[in-house]
C-alpha cells in the first residue's frame, strides 16, 4: 500500500511525477489572459501509463474563476448544465453555467449558512451540507431539512454528501469542520473546540427520513463516493488536522444494501517522505479513485488518482493551490472540475465520472 515517488520511465516523455507548474521558470500563469499552454500539459502527470489512461494530449488545465476564500463542494447539474460550488467563509454559493464562454454567477445563493458539500439527486434537486444541517432545495423554492440531529445530539458539521440511485438514500459525512472562525462544536474550558458527538458517516432513508450512523472508523470522515457498481464506498479521513494519531488515508467499505462492512484503509496518501490530507473524492467509470489533496506544496497539491484494486497512485493533476474537492461534469461527464482554495479549475479527461454528479 506504499505509494513511492519513483523515477519516471523513459517512455513517459514529458510526464514527471511530482512536477509542478510553479517550479518552472517563470511560474505558470493560470489566469484568463495567460499565454497558451504547450501540449501535452506537463501538470497532468502519468505515473503508471498502463493504468492511468485519462490524460488527453491536446487539452490544458484552465482556471475558470478565482476570488474565493475557501472553495468547496462542486456538484454538476446535468439538467441545467451548470456547476454549483461553495465559498464557505464568504457564506455564498457560486454557479458556473456551461456554454457561451462559461457565465459565472458569483452569488448564486447568499447567505448559505456557510454551506460546504453539495450534490444533486435524480430529480435535479440540490442537496447541501450546511454548517449545522443537511438540506434539500425543492423545485418550488422551499427548503427541506434532511438532517440536523443524530443520536439525540446536534450534528458536528456536515461536510460531503452523495445520493444512492437505487433507493434515493442520502449519505453524508459529519467531521465537524467549521466555516469561518470556529469549527463545529463548543469550546471547552481550555479553549479547544469539541465535537457534539463522535465524528461519523450517516445515511438518511429517502422514505422514512430515518437518520442512522453507518460508520465511525475514520477520525474525521470527509469526502465520500460510491464505486461504479455501488458495491464499495470510499471515505477520506482528514483526521490528522486534529488527531495526531490519525493516518492520512482513504477508507474502503463493502456496501450491502443499507449497511457498510469490512472497513480497511485502501489508499495511503504518502508520496515518498511527504503526505497530504485527502479531502474530496470521486470515481470514474473504470473505477479509478480521484482524490482532492493538499497542504504539502510543490509536486503534491492538486488531484491524485489511485487504482481501485490495490490503492496505488497512478496519476496526478498538479495545481498551484490545495484542492479541496472535485467532480465530473459537462455534457459527456468528461470534464473534471476542481475547487482549489481560492479558485475553480477544470480540465477535460479521457474518462467519465461514474455517477451523475
């Protein structure tokens, strides 16, 4: 399960594991008036060419927007052909409308109760993890609160959310990260922030509304995604932000109906002697696992791609900022959108997202 930063093979050409745009001279300009990028984009890194075949030779990483304080929770609406994402500290959500050059509404929703992760259900309704609850925006403009308490206690702070298409159930993580100054929970006598309850993953029954804890193995469960066949669930553990003993890993579970079993760390985020935090996660149609990662720096921050069978790192998309989350979108679900600190990035890939958003 080690992911060593190995020397590139000769057949990889310009690809270099660990190469970063900001190590070049001069640093790469991602802005709207940047000069054209020479193909193939050197910041799309092929580590294992036999397993990572998603790199497109004639496309480049584009910065679509900048000006956020912490960009999170991208979700693609297939009916409206637009992307929604959150700017948590600015208490707003933005929308990127595909076509006509990509129109951006900077205050699609404001205020948002410091919204974080988003998704859309099969009816095209947006589901959002707010600071203290999970809500759904109905087509008539009303808001339905899906979850605000569990186990008789307030939620710590919902983070990421997905919908199972077979039964409409809503699965969300509750690590307790805050939005602006404080993390969720209450300050203890020594000034630290304490969660209301053990950080966990929950399932909301679409028919009864029952909220049930399904896993609490991760110190702070963050991003969540289903495998293409819905037989596995992947959960990022970013608990090292608060728990020194926590490992920077992505957990894999077996999914049987409405239950998770057989938890085990599939992905170790270590690259040589460096290891960053796994945050958001998505899966492509081949089963490869795409993880937003960061807080390390050059050669690490961005998106890292792992094989589903053994969790080995097979590719990277290097960004000049930490990548909090990501999703596949566009008309063919082959455009990867990445929310990275202050900015929104996108790149076309030679694969498709396994799920609708």
